[in-house]
C-alpha cells in the first residue's frame, strides 16, 4: 500500500488543527482508510491539549501582546509552542496494517522511533525516550507528542524543535498566578497539567544543521523504512477538506473551543 505525504503549506494554526482532526475522523469513518504522513508548520501560537485549562498553561497577557495565537487540539497531552522554527509531523494509519499498533505507547515507539532513525541518518543525534514518548538530544527534549486511537485508526502528531525562539516559547508557556480562569466546555474545571521538561533546538545541538528540506526528507525515509511501504506526495480528499472547513467554522475558529468560557466567580481557586 502506498502512503500519502501531505505538505500543504498552511500556516494558520486554527486551519491546521482543523485538518488534523479531519484526517483522523474521516478515516475513522471510512472503510477504505488512507495511510498518511503530514508535514506542516504554523505561525506563532501556543497549542494546548484537549483536557487542559488555558489559564494553567499559557501566559495570556504575553500572548495577546505578542500576537501569539492560542489554540486547543482534539488530542490530549501537554501545551506546546509552534512557530516556523518548528516542523510538525502527523501519522494517520490504518490499524489493519501489521505495523500499526493499537496502543498509544507502542504507536509512539514505532513511528516516533522511526523518525528518530531517519534524523540520525543525517547527523542529528536524537534518541527516542520511551518513558516520555518523545525525542531527545542528550537530556533535552526536542519533540512533544499526542495521539488518538479510535475506530480502526491510530493517529499521532508531534512538533520538532529545529530553530525555534526558546525565549518566546518559555515566556508564552509560563502561566502566572491570578489570570482569568476558564472552564472547558462550560462545566469542567479539572485541568490536566503539562509535564515540564528542558527543551532545546536541533540547531543548537549540531555543528552543521541540515536544511529543512533534508529534515523533511529524513522523516519520510524513516517512515518508509519502518512501514516497508512507498510514500507518494498527495493532497486532502474532498471529504477531508470539507470536514476540515466544517470543523474550522464550528470549533477551531471559536474562543469557546480554544480558551473555554470565563469561570464563574465561585469556581476561582478550584
């Protein structure tokens, strides 16, 4: 089976996250699933996990001042910073293939591990951290990952720090006390907190950084080797594109989804 590689050039974080959820849901609902590797970037933004509370994860005033968008993805996991110094990767795979695991831990191990192998071949000394399901250079983290498994689809996405502004990353993810509090979905106040870690850029850890094109090609080769399948460049189907547009309009373009709703006074400090 041929894998599809998508590089669509979209930089709007809200439209990107709409595409991400569309890939997962359309393929979950389809008898004929399309194995997909997507490589993408977004302009400056903070992306929080599905079950997180924005006031616990993000410096809201700083992001507003610096025009850094705040978005919520449909998968779990912790808060991450996006910018054009990052490269994001997505795997959407049919569980009928023998190499596609049905547990998140094994999914990360197989596919994120395969990306590590590809990057190693071009001189980037990453290793896969099985405990935290991420890539590291030495003790420092260079990826964040999250996943979703449902209806015969195993889905993961992650962000790779290549040459990101780490000062902006740190400040945007440093949530101060006393911010306005938001509820998820009007009623939920439980907040899944991010696991803090020390991060670095690939550019800071290698003497000669491979180009972005070389890094993209290395990821493609890593996945191709792991799956023993050919990968060909393609695009979204009409159904995926239409679903992404609906999700953008009904969810990802709305503050109520991305931030939540302001908490009533009586929920403060809960």
